[in-house]
């Protein structure tokens, strides 16, 4: 009874072929068959797509990758590159253009350059500077605002908020 419960560690080739309804001669013919010219070209192009995709940090999509491949005198369409990328599981990442969002034209006209690029004051609390840093999170941006004394170069105060108004 123990012999009946034991499963083979791996199924035999003959058994698998029988289950699939294939002959042994077809299987061995398939094993010896060389890769077609079309498949060889596809493998080459896929490797090229992966290389260009990696070199550009995943930003390039099918149009730019097709353009890069065409620069190497290889004829290929954007649709073909897109299909290959889909098969390979590659997708371009959208990078939004940089936009300055913290400019207030009325405030800019009131600013004066009182430090005149003298960033080493002679005494504490003579000059402070402020900076706001954007921190990307899963829920959007967080804003870290810090105030530094230019004499001691130490942070006097800081605030972390989910809106820029603070």
C-alpha cells in the first residue's frame, strides 16, 4: 500500500507526452530545432529595448525607444516596440515637468537684499534663513519648513505640515 501512495519525484517524458497527445518523434524534433531567424531578431530587439529602457531609468516609452533603435539603423515600428514592451512587462513612468509653485509676484517686489551675500554674521540671531522642502509620500507631499541661524548654523525651529501655508 505504501508503494501506491508514493509519487514519482518527476514525471517521465513519455508519460507527459502521452497526456498531451504528442508523439516522441515530434518532441525530439522540436528539441533539435534551431531558433528561427524571426525569433533571433525578436530576441535581439528585446535585449536592445531592455538596455535602452534601463539606461533611461524606465522613463522612455515605445515611441522614444523606437526612435533610439532607428538611430542604430534598425527598421522597427512604434507598435512593434510597444507589443514587445508589453510582453516583457515594461512600462514607461511619467515624469511631470518641473513647475515653480511658490512664487508670489506681489511679495517678490517687496523683497530687499539686506544680507548682500554676507552669510557669516558676527553675532547670534543677526540673520536667519528659512527653507521649505517637499517630501513625497504615498498620500501626497509633506512640507518641511526649517529656520536656521546663520551664525551658529543650527536649526532654531522647524514645522512639518501637509499644506504649504504653514
